[in-house]
C-alpha cells in the first residue's frame, strides 16, 4: 500500500472442496472473501503478494504463470461468476455474441446454427430470457447482467466453479432457481469423477443453506469456522460466536444485528479480531485463538445450546 504499509487481506486460509461438493464462504463485506477468489484466478492487483499453495489437481494456482492461467485455467478448469457482472461483460457486444464466442472457445461446437443453439441453451440454464440475448450489457438490469454472467460461467463445464455473490440483484424465486442450477451443475458427474466442485461466496445465508454441503465463515481475513451445513444451520448450530451472530441477524431468526464494526485489516489486534464485539470475550482473547475447525478460545458447545 502507499507508504510501504501492508494489509493482510487473507491470512492462513485452509480448506478444500471435493468433486460434487459446495463450500459456501460467508462473512461480512470487507473480510477478504473476494480477495481470496481473485488470488485463485491470478486476478489480484500488481502490488499484491501471495504465499502458500492453492492446488487444483497437481497445478498450484498461486505460482502458475499468466499464460497457464489464461489458456488452461480460466473458463476451462475454473468457471467464474464475478461479483460485478456488468463490469465483466463486453459493453459493445450483445449477450448472444459473447455467449457464442465463449461456446466456440471452450467447447467443440462449430457452425453458426449449432453455436446459436448452444448459446440459447446456456442462457436458458441461467434463466436468462431469450428475447434479451440481442441486447447490450448497458440495456440489462443488474439481475439480468448477473444471469448473463452465470450463463457464461457454466459454458465450459469447468471442474471447479467459483461463484462470487451469484444471487446479487435477483428476487427470491430467481435466487432459488439460480442456486438449484448451480447445484445441478456440481451434482452432474460430467466426466469429472463424481461431479464438479463449487466455491460460492455469498452474503445470502438462505441461498447458502439451500445449496451448501459445508460452510466456511470468514472474519477479518481469516476463516474462523468450518462446519457441515446441516449442523451449522440446524442443530447444534455454529460454534464460533461470530457465526452465531450472523445467523441471529437473519429476519427469520432473531433479526438482531451483529454489534459493532469489523476491525480495519491494516490494524488488526494481536489476539482474536472478534473479541471487541463478542459477549463471550475474556482476557484470554487478547492472545491468538487456536487453529482448527473453530478459531475461538470460548466456542459454543452442544451443552450451551441445551442450556
């Protein structure tokens, strides 16, 4: 950053996603979710630095060169539903032409009629209306741009789909349809040995509950809890106080906002970053929380729930 200052946008992120599985990555805005996604695709700004490894099969995405990422990874091994779809669509091309170009590049489909049919089929998968295919991106609503981006991401049938807020701007019915299509995409073996994997970054906890097999909760650049979705959204519920606070904020639960504000990533405390907002915090929380499935000195346990 300017002046030589460093910001730890993502720290010690450890997780895996198996074929046929959806991992939902949730957390408040600014916690590092989209930065993590950009790192996997080699889309970080030039002043960013990465360490560690991110393996897709035998390929380390963090050390792969731009040529490999552009020609082998993006679209073919990893499909991306971007967070800001309107900014990723070519403004001077219609949605149909962009879909047809993507189909021609990523599949064996050839011929004008076949490409046209494949583009229309891709649009239908993402609930993009056929009568809008010949429109330009500036003629689309935010929800339609989101569906166009989803259609483009699904074309290559990539073994890993990375969906960054794929339900933004959609009404509830379209949210359900979109996540159901993403679920079908990963459940279909498609020649990838038991299905495709999905890493879905989302603020929509209802969508996460509908689609996810596991949930990863991110706070202040760190993954603070990894849990099976059924246990997380049901019984016994999440164990990290922050995770429980997120669920309590839902309208169909307590509808109670998480108190306080997240810390600045450039000024993180030495201990637990959530301590200042946590009603279970003690002096122990001034030290770094333990590593593991739940990064907390005082996690909730099933006895807490029964009490």
